[in-house]
C-alpha cells in the first residue's frame, strides 16, 4: 500500500544541513498495524506527516496505492488524501466551535456527501463509538479520553484505508489510552484499516504487528 | 455547506463577544459617519434641483465701481429685470425678490414674521414651488395679493379656508390669493409668505441703483447664457455712459449672470439664504471616505489578528480534506456575516443619530435618501467589498499555508506588517490633524466671544421700532426707560453687531475735497451711554443737539451732528483732536462733535471700516434696552406690560444683543461642532485600530513574552517593550500632522480679520492627548498578556 524509497528530509540552518529523515525505505501492506517508536527528535512525526502528505520530503519516492505521490498534481493528491487517509492527533485538534456531531460531520462536508447520507453515516459512527448521548456537546465539555474518541470517530467517518495517529494516547491516562488502543486493534482487525501510529509507550507499540525504531532520522531496526 | 459556515461564524462571534463587539461597532460607526455625511452632501448637492426650469434660470449679480473700489453684490436695483426683458429676446421672464420682516395679523393673532418675501408675479411660474390652491399665473398679479404656505395657513387660520380672507401686513390689508406647499429645505429661496412685488412701496420706480433686490431671469434656453452675458456687458457699457453718466475712467456698472444651480455651492455672494461652499463639500466628502477607509482597515486588521489565532482550526480542516476554496469561502462567509451586522447597525445608528446630527449641523435632513434603491445597493456592494477585504487576507494566507505550518499554532502572518503600520500612522495623522483643527476653531470662537468689541453686548434687549411707532418714539422710549431695572435706552437704525448701511462722505470742496466710503449709523442721543461706546475726543450728544435738528421747511435747514470712529478720522487725514468741530458731508453737511474708539461693526471676518454716526431719530428702527441683569424675568415682564400699553399693533418680540452677536458665528460654531464630533470619532477609530494591532502582535509575541517573564522581566518591562514600537508610530503621525494642521488652520484663520495666533501649545496638547490615549489603548491589551502565567503560554508549543 505504501512504498517509501530513499526518503530524505533536511532543513538548512546557518550553513549546516540538519537531517530530519535519512534514507528511509519502508513498505507497508494493506491491513498492517505499524508502530513507530524512537526518542524525541528522531523524526517519528516527520515521517508520519510525510506519509500523510502533510509534509514533503526533500528527496525520495513515495508510492501510495500504486500512484507516485510526488508526481501528482496538488489537486489529485488532495483528492487521494481526502478519500483514503484519516488523522488522529495527540492534542485531538477538535474544532472548539463545533459540537461532537458537527466535528464528526465535517470531513463528509468536504467530500460533498449529501445531507441524508451524511446524517446516516454520522449516526452510525456515534452509535459505534457509543457517544450518541454526547452528540450535542462541545469539545470543552468532554474529558480528554472522550475528546480523543471523537477525534478517532472523525478520522474514520470518511472510511479511510489508512489511519495515521501521532501519539494518540499522549495526553491520556493509561486506562483511557488502553481503550483507544483496543479500539484501534478492533478497527484494524474488523474493518481492515491500515494503521500507522507514533508512540512513546512500549505497551501501546505492542498492539502493532510491526514496530519500527527510529534514531536520528534513520530506521534503526524493525521487529 | 454554507449553513455550516454561518453556523461556525455565529458561534465564533458569540465566543469572542468583546472582539466582535469592538469590531462590529468600529465598522458600524465608520459607516454611520459616512452615511450621515453622505445624507448631508446629498442634500447640499440637491439644492434647487426640484425646479423644473433650474437650468434656464440665472441670478443677475451686480459688478460696479462708483469711484473708490470695484464691488460685487448679489443685490440689484429694480430696473435690471424689466429692462433686460424688454431689451433681450432671450429673457422669457424675470422675478425680483426681497425678504422683508413684517408683522402679520389676522383677528387676534399677531406675529413678527421673518420669512416674508415680495416677488414679481412670475414667481410661481419661474420656480417650481407647489401651489396647493390658486392659479400660478394670477396669485401675485395685484399689489394686494398674498400667498401663504400651508403651515402659515394653519398657524393663522387653523382649519378655516384662508382664500379670499384679509390679513394685516404692517399697515396694509392684503387678500390671501393662494396656498403654497412649504418651501423645500434644499432651496435657495425659502419663504412663509409671498406677496406681490408691486405692493412693495419703495420698488414702484425702476432704478439701476439702490441695490436691495435679488433678481432672477428665466431664459428661453439654457444655452443662451454665454451669449446673453456678452450682450449684457456691451449693453451696460452704453447704459453706464449715456443713462447713468458715469464719467470716471474706472467707473462702471454691469451684471453677471450666475446659473441658478451654481448659486448655493459656487457663489461667493449671499442672496436670500446663506450659501455653502463646494470646498466644504469636498472636504467633508474626503473626511467621510477617510473615516470609512479607517474603519475598514481596522476591521481588516482585527479580523486578521483574530484569524491568526485560528490557524489550528484551519489546519485541522485541511487535514480533514478541506480544499483551499472551502477554507477561503468559510472566512469570506464569516466576514460577510459580521459586515452585514455592522452595516445594519450603521444604518440603524444613522437613523437614531440623524436628529442630533441635524442639531449639530443646523440642517433639516431627512432619512428618505437612506432608503433610495441606489443607497441600498451601494451599501450592499460596500458590505461585500469590505467583507472581501477583511476576509480575503486571512483566508488567502491561511488557505495557502502549508498544512503542517498552519496546524502548529505558532503560525504567523509575516507579510503586510509594513502596510499595517503605515495604516496606523495614517489614521493617527488624521486624528491628530482633526484634534488640532478642533482646538484652533474652539480657541478662535472663544476669542470672538470674549474679545472687547468696543461696545457692550451683555444685558441689552433689542426691540423693533416701526414707522407707526416713530412719531411717539420719545414717549415710548421714556416709558421703557422708567421701567424697573432698566439702566438706559437708546435707538438706532440697526444693531451694531453687523452694520449694513454703506454710504459715502466727504470733507472740503473743489480740489480739497476728499471722499471716503463709510458705514453709516443713524442714532438717537442716548446711544453712547447705552452701548458703552468710548469717546476719545469731543463730547457726547446732548439735548441741545436734538433741538438743533431742524425738520421745518421740508428739511431745508437740516444739518446733522456727526461722530466719527478712529478709522474714519484717519481716512480723512485728521487726528481725533483735529476732527472736532470740522464740517463733513454725508448727504447733508454737519459738524463733527466727537470721535469714538473703533468698535467692531461687522463680524470678525471683516476689518473695522470707517464709520459715521449721525443724530437722526426719524431713522430709528431698533431700540436697545440696557437692563441691570438682576431679576431678568420680572424685568422682562414689566417691559412687556409697558410695551402692551404703548404699542398695540405688534407683539413684544425681543431678542438679546449677545444672542444676535453669537448668531453671526453660527457657521463657525457648527463647524466646531462637526469637527469635535468627527475628531472624537477618528481618534476612537484610530484607537480601535491600535487595539487591533496590539492584540494581533500580542498573539504573535505570547511565547516571547512568556520566555522573557521566565527570565525575570516584570510587567512594566514588558509594557514598555510592547508600547515602544507603537508609540513610535504615533509620534511619526504627530510629525506629519503638525505641519499640515498648522498650514490648514492658518488658512482657515485667514477668513478672519481679527484672529488668534496659533501657539505651540495647540500641538503639544494635541500630541500629548493622542499619546496618552494611545498608550492606554496599548496597555489595556499588553497588560493582559504580560500578566498571563508564562507556563501556560509556553505549554501551548
């Protein structure tokens, strides 16, 4: 599904070139559950952002579902991304001014899905995540775990093939974190959604089928 | 989709109430001022346009030189109209008018009426004043006919039908021949009554001189004007030479034809009603546009500052698949919603404030123009443009930004900061300029009000005297003088505030003759004492001078007793002491009895002219009653009692001399009022702008300030750090505004012959006031950030 070849990313500061990613070669098959680990500054988030097309590498090739991403036009890429990728963040990034329902609905709005269909999909999602009772609340009225639950629901509402999660449990206590991880596992197994998560926790990483260790921008080991 | 946009816009607005309020109010206030000024300008530009013949009407104004200097006046003699119609085929009709206060009576109702007009029979044909009753061609065709306006008909007749009824005008009986609709507010001719010109006794004979009338000519074609103008010049040369026997090389009399529609805004010559100046219209127009521009710029600035704090949301939306255009539309929608609210608030505010604006500007403007389709469409257009301006910048920046960059809350708008600073300087320049102008205008007004005029204007009542009262003048005067609290009573032709009687006087004969153009002031013997005039040589009038006034034998032996002011003495080439006892002639010869100190006989716009005062009680038309100032109300009551006993034919209609004096500066007072208002508004808007920019900068510098605080900076340290940059901008504005303000206010003061000199204090006060206000505005924002717990601001990273 994902084919990364010789990915480099660097920034120039004061004449020095600092590498964020160095010669990353990685292939991920559909249905994989990958955990990326590594110390701070090792390039975990950068790698995730490159995979999510939020960021561009300085060099290298990225093939996503058979398409060469960096040879695509902006619009095609954004369509590809819209349809196939969902994102979950450590800080949830829910929109404060929208209710739970509206937050989950938003990605569908951007995909021009008709009102009735949208309603059905969102209702289904609320039901699945057992947050029907919270649909009219605003993010500020929810606990962190509940917010992240909404964040995951929002990321999945458009039925993506790939879910990218940047420390999804980083702001949560262990019990809440466990719930999210269980959820991820279920999604991966039952719906066949490919998941790539960045995490600091060995325990959470263990949910994945493969763990990739990064150090100073390179893949140190895979297990 | 759009409902979603509006929904979030509305929620956002509710969440940031203060910002939204400040933002909307700022724009609304800008719109309100723009609308109010717009209504005013529209009214001024619409002057006289209701006349169907407006393009074909001209006002004849007189250019002449009868010996001393060239003169122009809107006043003409009685001959111009009829003679031009007889001579030039292009002239279709003429209307001569004169405004003349009269006492009108019907049954027990008697009032002093100021807006009484005499006009030629063609009046209602030439001008488009609506006649509700009566035939335009005949309502004024006989000397005893009079037309009332609707409101006057109500005032005198109530529900009665006035047509054919008789009203008393002065000592005559006139028959009501028609009812006219009230004259429109935007007309250079306003009236409550129009009576036939034939009924005006001193206008029976056709004369070139004795210019007291405004003459309008109706031409067959508007295109005739330039040709006719040339023909008039040629014709008047012949008239001056052959008919008027004007011999001097420089002497001439001719007429200029002013297009009717140019009178109100382009003519320097006042006619029946005060004119305006197109320059003021331009200045106001520019001020309106500037204020609107400032408001829009502020609005954009505030919105941008707001949007900067929303980059995380935009980032998230893009992560969820929002396209560039979708983010763009969202911001535009929000902006449009806010703008729409502001526009509606602006319109509502205009409606509420219009009466106050009318009071301030002395207008009777109506809101009708607000609901004109053109106004509504341009308002909507404006809203769209402003919404676009305010929404587009953050929309473009945020929608174009790299997602990952936008997503991190540290995203900032680096571009456009020079532009923004320039705009702040620009706003403050305008504010400071307006403050300087306001201070100077107020200072000049206070100077005008407080300067020693050379006569007393306090506690002096002015009462009318007419021909019916003249024979009993001494008795009436004595009766009034004996009322309690009356200090003294005197009479004169007119009030000393603005002496209009122009005349000529000369000394000597033959080669030694020297003539001078003067103002003339016929008085009774009590005038010096009552008005507090100061004699610097010679002595006051006495009863002996009155006895000497010999009207027997048809006035054959009549001689005047004169007083001259210093300027007149100087013009004749004497010292005050030399003048005493000398003989001069103004119509009749007489001896100079005293020289009085120059007093202001016109408004401060004009220099003090030579003045000749002469004793002639027959000319008295105004009586001045100096009262002690104690117990004014009971004094007035007792005066009224005396008046009612002595004068039965007219009401006790008085005013105070100082009110009359103040009224001369109405235009300046209004200008001061308008300037004060808009200066306050401009500074308010400028502060809003500063507030926005500070808020915006604070958002960007939150992290920096957090770090500084961790490193030990105190709140005052941070305050000075933040305010320094902004105060620099204000000081730059000051540097620009001061010379411009100095130049402009000096230009304005040039209108006055007597004026203040501008001191540096004006600029110091304007500058300090602005800096203090700016500093408070900045601090209000900065302190909030400076006080915040640094841990919080740093954690967001």
